[in-house]
C-alpha cells in the first residue's frame, strides 16, 4: 500500500469533505503517519473512515471525527490541552502538533504504555500521559482546551471546570445509536455556551455516569 497516497486521499476525500477546512488541522493529519498508531494487523484500515477496534472493547475514532474535533477546539501554539482517553496516542499526537503541551489520561495502563511508545517513535515530546479514571479525578489546573474522546450518557460539568474561561471543551453526549458532538465554550466562572456540531456514535467513557432510572 502506498501510505503517503492513502493518507493524502484520507485528508482530501474524507476529512476535508466533512466540513474540515482549517489548514493547520489538515496539515497535521497529512503529516502524521496514522498507520503507525493503529494496532498490528489494521494498518490497511488506518486511512479508512471507520472506527478501528482496540483492546478492552474500545474503538479508535474515525479520521473525520478526529478532524472535526481538532478543528472545533481552535488550538493555538501556546495552548495547554487535556485529553480524556489516550487510546493509541494518535489524537494525542495531533493535539501536540497544534498546541504547546498535552496532558492525556487513560484508565487502561496498557494504552498509556502503547501511546508512550507510539509518541516516542513519532518524536513527539510535549505530552504527559497519566493512568487515571477521569470519571473520578482529573489532573490539577485549568486548560485552554479539553477533548473527551469517549461519549458521556449524561453531560458532566466537571469537564467544564477543567477549562479556563474563554477555553473550549469537545464532548459527545447521549446514547447509541445517535449522540450529539458538542463544543462548549466557558465564558465565565459559572457560565458557558454549548453548540451542537454533528451526530455520531462512539463508545462511552468507562464508568461515566448514566441517567437515573425511573421506577413506577
């Protein structure tokens, strides 16, 4: 497989046509070798618009959703980013190319180890990876941008609290098969705005809160 050609096709025929026009985002997706971040045996699917299975019943986001996420955060070179759900480290790498520093947390230690290796191979050094259950705790401090890569059945305001005033949060809320991808902009200490971006369907964040059940 001509991976350079396949990667260009992914960017031009899939990501760009799904309303991703930010040149910096397109450049990063065209530069990074996505096939080196997928599990062994899935290299030929690295550039297909399909979710790639990972251990622990998790999935790697599709390139189109990754592109929309990166564009929605409007990252700048001085930004500090928090990523919830490291996975293979590919989206971590994209964020690191667009921002000053990325802190990424994942509940699975083997994902953290795999991502560390992938990022080292890609010579990306401005990341910190932590094994942590983000539904119970988050890294200290506030970030310019937060990306939650697993869906939330119920919106969790703790993720807004991790965003600096003026910063942005990407989050997917709802239940399968139709979920709402949103960008949340924090405009004050206790105030934010929410904009729906598109519908999608991704695996829920492990241990995420669910709606209270009604009994009659």
